[in-house]
């Protein structure tokens, strides 16, 4: 198997590692409020990038990154190039805004159809904003491809992919022919740090930009109008913080007091 | 397709019987069907399907569809499509666990319809009559209510989000056999490696002691935390960072992409309380937090807490508990 052509789907999202207190919603607008939470490439998308990079380290090939959205922060999304991907294609347009899993997968499938062939599509197991975990499945169904999920290890062996798939209490080894979709989970391991050479090369590269018309898509098929799932409400549940802090002169004393408190409250 | 009515539950069979999540979905499905004025059906397939029919019928399903199929996802998905064609439901409920997380979305895409995953509530809006699906988003920092006009709407439902339906003895229902042809799946399982966890299952434990990033390494999971869990006859869990770092096995991972637990007592040790973790344990009846950082988010979630170093707090806590429980 030479020259494995890999596609990695990435999404720019608000940093999911930001402290919960900095996260605010405007319920009336059904959107997040501007804050100092920085945009990043989604957590699981980074694992997907790492999966592709490891396969290329082992047997060679090309990595094309595909991302759908609008107003991409170039430095953020170009990290995918800085870590070593070869090309970046942005489906960037206001028309793509407010997509759901359906309109996202549909547009991505059209974009993939425009590429000169591919062998593997890597996706993160779910996005770090809507946590739907559906786009990988959507691509598999729309493109008629086999899919292996929750990959913690991916290798190319004898013309096929060998994937270690996470199962409850362990993993199983799955072999699948290409072309195929693979979704990646955190057990695969963190995305490598970009090295200076990669960062400089990425700075010089310009992403390819595709609009709905480039994909043969009508306005009604993409973004919000293309949704099959309607967002009715977006809100933060009210949480009444009422933690009773148990004290002590020392940590040990506090620990003993905690046991007494739980006994008093009939918790134990 | 306006003539689609009815609620269809895709049942999950674990150890030869209906999973507890399926029983929860049957309860949810029965309530939905009542509110929508329609019927409830359930489809089961794979190993143990025939034997699960009684459990389905005794929990309020009017029709049980039994798919003669192997256990692979492609076969189960083909059965799901056949069941939808036979039952013509307006909503399909699938457990958000095991194969369900894959079957739900793939079924929706295959049928050209919509799915919402990891739903914690499914209800009928009194005004519009539409089914509203509620699910956590932004890693659990917010909730979203979704609705759809396409049919059938597919919802994968989080385990333990609903209460299970108790069986009523002596009820029968119509049983329909579905025979589907599935092409041989492209993916082949070559090997399976299961790390059997000894002791009580995390999801079933009445008490869970969990360690977070602040534990700093694998030792506490084998010593301090294990001893505390033993005294309380509970199980040991972990947030994601210890698992990602290899300090604890992935089977201990509690969180949005790990196990969902709802024990009577959840003790979070050196856990910051990030939303992704809270998604896995927020159903706990009583939460206790031990963390050296008084600003940690966990103190906004817990009922009782100690601000201090777990190495000092937990051994003394364990010793006192041992004393009290010996009475």
C-alpha cells in the first residue's frame, strides 16, 4: 500500500478545556456569548490528525485537512498544517453557518467527492461543541463506506487498515478495506507539537477555499436551511451551589470530620 | 410522511437479557406513546433476541419485532431499517451505549432523517405536540433542546437518564419476525482483548470513589483510593486525565465519553469538576469533593467538601469511616 491518501475532518470550536465559569450562553439568540475562551481545533479532531500523521510516518501518503465553517482564525486552523498535513481545504462561507450533523456531513461528502480520490477519512469521535458524534457516520452512509469507530490505534497492513477499536473494558482489532471512515478517540494519544519547520511552512501555505457553489450545493442545502434537526432552545441549567465545607485543624482532622458529617447526615 | 406514528425502541441485549437502559427506554417510550396517543413497539435482534421478547411485552410494548440476525452492527442496522418500515414510527429510541451510539445516527442518515445523541430527556411539548429532545452540549456546559420535522426522529438516550419500567407479569404482545438479508460486513474483527475488572462493576456500585488529575500518578488508585472504596464496598473510577496518562485503565473512565454512573455516594478526589467529567457523575445522589484548590468547580457541584491535600485527608477519612461502620 503506497501513497495512502488521507482526509482529516477538523472543526474550529471554543476551547473545551476553558473553565466552566467562563462559558456563557445567550438563550434568546441561541448562541454562545463572546468571551475570552479562545478558538481551537476540536480535541478529538486533533487525535484524528495524529492518527493520520502516524500512518504517514509508517508507510507514507498524503494528508488533506477539510474543515467547514465561517470566519476561520487562520492561525488556529493552520495548526493542522503546522503539525505536518499537506493541504488545507476550508469550506468557508456564511452559508455554512449553523449547520447540524446532516448539513455538515452532506457538504463534507460533496467536498470529498471533489478530491482526486481518497483511501481513508479520519474524523474525531465527536465535536467539542455540539458533541453529536454523527458526522463520521453521516459520511459513511452518504458515501457508502465502511466505518470503524473509537480508534485508539490505526495501522495500514497488506492493503487494509488494522484498527484497535475501544470496547467496554478493552479493545478489539478490526480489519477493514479502504476506502473507509475511521473515527478516533482520546486513547490514541495527543497530537504532536508542531516543529519550527512545520510552523514556517504552514505560514507560507494558503488554504483552498470552497463555497457552496463550488460543491454544486444550493443555499437551501447547507448551513441552517439545510438542517434536519431544529435547535429549539440553548440554555444553561441553573445550579444552586450549596456545598458544605467540612473543616479541621489539619487535613487529617478535616478528613475525620468529613466521616462524622456523613454519618450525621445518614449518607453512610 | 405524515402517516408515521408510534414509538419504536431498539432494545439492547446484555448477558442474555434486556439491558437496564432498554428497560429505561421502554418506560420513556410508554409515556411518550401515551402522550402522543399512539402505540409502543420494540425491536430486538442478535443473540438472545427470542428470549428477550417476554421482557419487552411485559414492559408495555404492543408489538415486539424480532430480527433474526447476527450481532454485527451492519446486521443490527438492517434490522432497524426493517423494523422502521414495518412499524412506521414517528420516533425511534436507541440506547446511547454500545452499538446504539453507532446505530442511532446511521439509521437516521440511512433514512434521510434526523438524530440527536446522548439525550437526557425526551418529552412532548404541550403546545406544539412536537417531541423535544434534550441533550448536553459544549462538553456539558449547556443544554440544547432539539426538535425535527423529518420522520422518524431518532434519539439515542443516555443510560440512567430515565427510570426503568418494571415488568407486569402476564402481559402479552404481538410478535413479528423480521428476516433481513445483510451483505457480509466489510470490517472483520480479528481479535478481542478484554481487561476484566475484578470486583463490583462501576455502573452498578452504590458508592464510587474517583480520582482526578490531582492524584499525580497511578499509586493512589492502587492504594489510598482503593482502600477508601473497599471500606465503603464501592468501586474506583477516574476522570479522563488519569486514563489518558495511563495512571488508571480506560475501563475506570467516568465522563461524557466514558461511563455514566449514578451511585448513592460519589467521592471525587483531586478532581477539578470540569463539565465533561460531571456529565458522567451528575446523577449521583450525594457528591463529596476533596480537592486542595478551593476554587475548583467541583465545589459548585458537591454537597459536602474538604479543601485539602487528598494524601492527608483521605487516609484519615477512611480510618474514621472504618471505625464508624464497624459499629
